C-alpha cells in the first residue's frame, strides 16, 4: 500500500513515516501543500495523510482541488485545531464537492 504523507513538521513527518514503514507501508513524504498536491496529482496512492496547516497551499485547499479534479483517494486530515466548527468544516468540504 502506497501512502502519501504531507506534513511540514519534520518530527511529525518522521514519526509517521517510521510507524507506517514498520507496518510495511510504502511512504512518500511531502513538506508543503504544493509538493503534496503535485505528488497526489502525478502518482497513484492508496491513502493521503494531509496536514491542515501547511506552508503555501493549505491542506484544505489541496483536498478541495484534488476532489474537484476527480481524485478519489481516501484522505486523512491531521490538525491541531480543536474547535468543533473547524472539524465540521472538513466534513462539509467532503460532502459539498461534486465529483
């Protein structure tokens, strides 16, 4: 299984990579939203782990653009945001985009 991890914090990215690789997943890392978008658009992944708050293009913008372009890869959004309204925003985004 190929997993794209888009995370700008090096320690978090490394921990995710090591944990997933220990379970025999193939992991590709990207540190910016733009790099993550490019990789997700140009290669096939079984899962995308996407940080919300990224430099440049944020995770929600990346997700929105991927969905508008027809990418159906499952996405797990990581966030330090704890407000209910922010978490609902991701859920609403997924439901309102027409594939």
